[in-house]
C-alpha cells in the first residue's frame, strides 16, 4: 500500500522563504546586539576597580615611622612609583625656590615620572635635587622645576593622614585650582599615611 503523502492543511499556507533583504536585516540586528553587549562588558570591566591595596594604582598604607626626617633625603617607594619627601624649614628657605612657590612644611608623595617625556628621574644627593637622566630637567625636593625642558612641577599623589581607627585627619589638597598638590603637615594622632596612587594632582606650570 503506497505511503500517504502529508498535505498542507487548509487555511495554513506554508511560510515563504526569507528574502535577501530580510536575511540581511536579521544579520545586521544580531551583529548590533552582539556589539552592544561586548561594549557594555568592556565598559563594566574598566569601571570596576582592578587594583589591590598596596600596589600601584591603588592605595599604599605606610606607618608614620616610614616618613623620612624633615629636610632629609627622600624615601623611594618603588612599588608605589613615588618618592616620599618631608619638607622642613631648609626646603622652604632654599634660595633656588622659584618665585611665588612657597611650600609649607609637610610631606609629599612625588610621582616618579618626569613631566617632560616620562623618564624616571632620580635623587642626586650632591646637588640635593631630583634630576632626569634623559633630558636634564631638575627639580627641588618639593617637586618644583628649576632647570631643563620640563614646563611644570612634578605631579603628586594624594596622601591621607589617618589615626588608629582609620579616621582621616588631613589630606593633600590642590592649591591652584585643580593643580599643584600641597604639602601635608602630619597632625597629632597620625599613625599611618595612605598614599592613593590612583589620585594624582598635576604639577603647576613652572616659572623657572
């Protein structure tokens, strides 16, 4: 007995095949959806904090005992990419200090990168200044540019002075609009300094 051939039911016409234009519309819509999903994922990835405590890009906590004595050579913290300086009376009275830049006593965390073309500068004890080996820019202990092709002072990271309970007693503040981070006097009761290497204040334009 021959097999019965299925016949389309009355009132249910077969769906016509997709046209080339409809196929391209579907393909375009799918591609756009995938692109938007990927963009949203990338945005979320970059928005989330990715730095741990104690590494560059995050917060580095130092005991107050790690602060060098006033007007002594700066302390280098390679993991945080900064120099910690403690400015005293001799720094403020330095005759090389540019006109109009009077630093108060206190601590600063100077970003280790030269503001000229990004080389790593170093402390030269003989001249009591920072010097960039690439193009000769020179800076005082407080980050003030005094020589070379650099056009501004060194950048600084924001420091918070905290007590034993973690309360913030004082912090670095901009002094010229949003530029030139101030030195931070260490308040009584400070047990640690939190250096935020993700919060950088740009050095002001140099008059030297």
